[in-house]
């Protein structure tokens, strides 16, 4: 099996469930605490493609206070949305699980099976 990476927020129940599921499957994981080490805009672009989303907004936590504070609801510029996510990683929907060149948002954590084929 290829390396498994999870963008993880230890304070998030869904993220903890996904990590627990990966560990239960005896998969070695690289855990990236993206709130502590925010990704760059370029890293977000790469992952957005891996996720297969057509719009950045599909990957955003639109109910976060910072989303409203920044007035992102009516923003149509995808680059500006990526910049907002890079500057405010709380906007990134989690957990993201990556294997090879594919990624998913593991909500619910049972989606992990889609990615690792078990």
C-alpha cells in the first residue's frame, strides 16, 4: 500500500474518527496538523485537483465565522478563495486523506474504503 497521509485536526471528532479508522486498518500514516503548519496556496491547488472538486468552495467550511467575516459568500475568484484558505486554514474541510494521487474528504470516515479499496 502506498503511503497514507491525513490532514488532521485533533480537536475535530470526524478527524479523530478517520485517524482511528486508518490506525485500525494497520496503515502507517503521515499525520499533518494543517492548523499548526498551514499549507501554501500551491499545495492547496494540487490537493484540490486530487480531490476532484470543480470549485474551491466545495472544500471550504462555509459555516466558520471567518468565512462570514471575510465576506467569502459572494466571492467568485477561485484564487482569492484559495488565498483565504491558505491564510485561514480553519476554512479547510477535514479530514483529508491522501493515497498516491487521490484524495478524499473522509466525512464520514467510512469513505476511507473508497480510497484504499478495502
